[in-house]
C-alpha cells in the first residue's frame, strides 16, 4: 500500500507547551475524514525536525487532498502552523 511521509520542523524559538493533537485530514469523493497522527508535538524543540510515516491503505484515490491540522487538547482550539500559506489546516498535497 501507499504511505505518506510528513516532516515537521520547528523553525521557531520555542516548543509548544500545551498538549495538542495532530490529524491528517483527507478530502475525497467520500467526504472529509480525519486520521490521528501519533506525535507529541511538545517534544519538537527549536531547530529540530520529526519524520512521521503514515500508512494510507484504502485512502488513496485520484483527487484526494491531504491536510494537516493541529488542535490544543484543553479547549479544542486550532493551532496555526507558521507556514505562509497555512490557515487552519496546512495543505500537504493532492493525488492527481
């Protein structure tokens, strides 16, 4: 099957202090569904990067879009990524 490699890099000056959850959001012909990403983002220190490999199995179809979302656990609020084009979700790519 297919896998998706996500590379997270902390280019800032501090790590995240609050517990947060990462989700891979898949948008396809069946709608939108989220897959939990196993990572404790608080451990990503400044200047460090983490590689995460996610098996996609039956989630790959032409036209699928993949986005990454991060939410603070204590109140459910979105934590925005620092990327210039990132809004509430960061676009990772699309299957053409």
